[in-house]
C-alpha cells in the first residue's frame, strides 16, 4: 500500500529534489506539488493525502502557522533550511524534520519512520512505536534534532563538553553538559553513579562496590557516590540481608 504524498515548497529546486527522491521509493506516490499552504489547503479538501513534505518559510503563509490553523492533518515532514524551528515543529506533532540541502539518506530515514506509522494505523503492522505521552526530550545531533525516549536510555556518559547518550539501539553525541540531561530525566528512574555517568536504574544487571553492568557495558561507581548508589539500589530490594 502506497502513501500518497504532497510536496509544499515555493522553491523549484527544492521541489525537484523531493520529487526525484519520492520517485525512487516504491511505497511513495506523489499526487501533487504546490507552492504554498493555501494551495495545499484547497487540495486537502478534495484529495486523499497521507504524507505532506512541508516547507516553513514561504510567501503568504508560514508552514508552521498552517499546522496550527488546519485541523485533521495527515502526517507531516518539515523541510527547511532553518534549524531553529525544529522544537516548535515537533511540538506540532510532525513526524520528522529535514534540513536543506536534504540528502537521500536522511530523506529515506524520515519516510521509513512515516511508513511505520502508516502501517501501524492502517494495517496494525510495523515496528513498535512509543506512545506520544511517553517521557522524552530533544537533542541536537549532527544536522538534526533527535527525539530521545527516556525509557530507551541505558546510560549517559560525559565527555568534556559533550555527552554520549547510549540507548537500547543507538548512541547519540550532543554538545550539552551532563547536568542538563539529568535535569530532563526522572530522578526516580535515573541515578548518578560517577561524576561522568548517569544510569537508568531499571537497566542495571549487576553491581559491586566499584562498578555496575548494563548489558555489556561496565560503568564505574565513583567513591563519593558509592554509599548513596548502594542504598538506593539495594534498600528494600535485597532478598537476603545480613
């Protein structure tokens, strides 16, 4: 089953790139190309659309303003040269956010995500997708803003001015201090075990006085953190006590 797509962009070159990309993905079908949200609005009243590639800064109406005004929208992937709109875009429920110039690799990753949602909605198939209300935050990673679900995090490692966020499937590096990540996580589920490590309590497999294991990763336990860590992890959860 193909997803019916519309490209909305006032730049001919940008439209051409997306048209070419859509053509080579077998589950995408381009049904229209328009130059602004007003044309899209008219089109939506008479045509089935599953996915919109929407530019932001356009004449007559800003793409984000259209998202706020128009009800019952299909899936939307924002396509723009401006990274500063990413957070607002995700708050409006967009599937993904692509920065121009758009490479095919990033395009394919975004439409693959959209296709998973499409299958889940229409056929009950596809990958398991976290519910929208699940705790998450965004980080700037390479040339995009990446959504991180808290429950997928194994641990976070500080690397000078950066942090490396290790999740169950991938790892992401971003230019923020460890404290900033810690402030965006539930203190009941995450614990700092070392000046450079923050771990998900439920992902810990084993622990001794010097280190703990999460999957195949060995995480050091700092001397100044040791008593607190052992108390939090073992108190009322140790079946055999002395």
